[in-house]
C-alpha cells in the first residue's frame, strides 16, 4: 500500500511539473493552470479559463503570414511557427479562447507571464 501511495505521489508531481495537457479537437472549456500544452486539430474551439494578465505562447507568431493563418487566439490571427518561442498575448477577462477553423494539426505551449524576448 505504501509503495502505491509513493508511486501515485511521484506521478502527480511529474504531471504538475509538466503543466496541463489539452486536446483541442472539438468545442470545450477547461481550466488552464499556470502552464500547458495544447494539441490542436482543425475545427477546434477551446476556452482555457482561470487566466488573467499576459500569457507567453510558443509555436505561433503574430507577424504577417499571408493566407497561412492557422489559429485565432482571442480576437487575433496567428501564424503557426515552431521556431517562435515567445509570443505575448493579453487575455480578455479570465479566458484564453483558441480557435482553429482550418489548417494542419499543431502543438502550442503556454505559460502565464512574460519572457524577455518577443517573436
């Protein structure tokens, strides 16, 4: 019994260290936590709640991208760019709304707060 408790405690600590994992494949609302990974498929609409202030999102850029816009976060279009490590987004209210109406499957990573660099 003690071994099971230690293993469960170790797994919980590992999961908390990695942050939340979200599967955006349809319409849903989930708590954001302080960091996380979002697996995004075309046609998803994910609302991450419990977020206030600024969020750093890796894997997207807010530079012009022509017709290759893949993602709508809040009310802004973003381009998928795996090399982009620091796109700062101001949340509206307590929610971060992510929509992917078209495009290929992508993964983004977020954490609350800002880094010192901006893509």
